């Protein structure tokens, strides 16, 4: 049988990160390739007690259909916490629960983009979002970045010259994959440009609460007075990734379209896990739990950065994130990190090559992404030693 797949999916490649996961069944491989939260960050005992209580006192509610917008007590708790802690939410905004931040990204694209419309993205950007845009027929177009994130002049050039730009997708805090945080002044420039050109901002903030150094930077959504910003976040990095509970805060008119799209996708997000999140938020100290995660990741990131500084040749640059999950390394110009990643896998170390995160699927990158939340301390030390040895060999081989 010859299968005739839809145009939207025929040329869509599987996530390289998910494909890397398939190769990691070998326990001897040291993986810096994941984007997962550490299992040490899961409050398993508290969640077990909450789950038992829910099934004892509210079994029908936990196992029955629910409303698409999300479990009302959870929506209220999320909105109240966002307003109190981060200044997010205006009178024109509303908050809904989605199946992980990934679905929020996909629903925003569905709400605004027709076939062939453009979504501007940081270059590099999150592969899950790039594939969500592609699968909905939108065209991701990269905007140049530097050490402070997206470059306003480059953004304006794309806004001025690209036709049918509908969204700017941006991860301004501990960006995936680079780990870079965009300063407030530049965030305000980005907002002003999108207001000038009438383009919605899709602000993705799954890592914002994972700051372990430096000072918090206000989200773009926190100064959105014009209804320009669709804000996505989730409990994946602060409670449990597997529960798939995320949320979107956006103007009510925008959210109403996203709800219609969600109804046809999954009816509603898992109600039991929504109830679990709500009870943890309201009956336990979520902020104290997050503080523990920050301390854990701060220690692991410091260890990785120290090892990189000791083991990598001087020609390899790397970022120094103040939070999140990732370090972004860059080989000398002209080298292909995809080839380097293959060399590393042969030495039992896995990284994600930078081309994975490019809007141009045929692009080549000299950069690669490392994750420090998942590997053990011993794996970080040994893996970076191997990384350094391989980098010296690879660079030397390409000098000749």
C-alpha cells in the first residue's frame, strides 16, 4: 500500500530529541541530551498523599469528563498566583489549563495562522514549537540573536520584510536551547515593535521560576496593556512533567478561539492531575518546593560550568545561565556540531546538535545543547571530560 500523507505532515521530521531518547536505552551512555526535570525534584510523597485523598473524597470528579477551560479551582489559583507574584493578568485576560505548555503553543498557532503564514522565532529556538508551527501549515522564520537574546533591529527587519507575519514566538527567560535571558530593556523594545506592526507575541515561559542566580526579569506579559501577549507556562518543570498540566493567560477573545480548538483535540486536560496540582498549590508550600529545585539546579549547573571551564579547549565557547536547564556550547566557526555529536555518541556521550533548533531544517550549526538537570554529578564530571577530549580531537582534525 502506498500511503498518501497530508501535506502538513509528509515532510515533518520527528523531534531529534525524542529520537535521541530511543538511543539512550544503553545504560553506559552519559546523556546531556534530555530536557527533563530531575526526578529529585518530584514531591512524590506529597503527591501520593494528595492522590489517595482525591480518590477517597472526590472519585467521581477525578474520573469524569470536565470542562475544556480547565478545573475552575485550579484556574483561579493559577491566575491569583500569577497576579500576586509576577504581575500577570489584566481585566481583559483570562487563564485556561492546557495539556502542557506545548499545547498552548500549538493552540495559539491554530488560532492565528493560516497555511503559509509566518511565525517569527528566535534563532535558535525550541524544536517542539517549530514543529507545532510546521504541522499547522505555518512557516517558522528565524530572527538573529546575540548574548542578550533576540536582536530588536533584526526583528524589525523581519517584521518589515516578511509577508503575513502572525506571531512572534519567544522564550525570553532561560531560553531553550541557549539558556540566555533577555534583559528588560530589550523585552520592552520587542513589545513596542510588535505593537507597531500589529503582531501578537507568544511568550513561552516554562523555566522562569528556575532562577538560581541573578535577579528576576519581568515577563513581557506583565507589561502587556494592549492585549498583544499570549503567555504560556506549565507545571512540568516545577512539579511533574508527566502530568502534562500547563496554562495559558491571554485576552479572553483569543482564549475563546483556543478553547474551541482544544475541544476538538483532547476535550480537556487530564482532570485528576489538574485536581492534584490544585491541591498541591493550596495545601502545600509550592514556593518552598521551587526553592529546593533552584538550589538543586544551581549546584548542578555550577558543577557543569566548572567542568567545562577545566576540560574544554579555549576555542569552544559556552553560556553561563542563571537558571533553567541548559548550557549552549559553540565550536569554532565552520564546524558542524551534528558530526561532532556523532563522534560523541561513539564515545558514549549524547548531546543535541544545534541544527535541531533552527527554523531552516537544512541549516548547519556549530553549536550544541547540554542539559545538567538529569545526569548525576559523576556523569557530569566524566561526561564533560570525554566532551573536552573529543572537542580537541575534532578541532585538530579539521585544522588539517
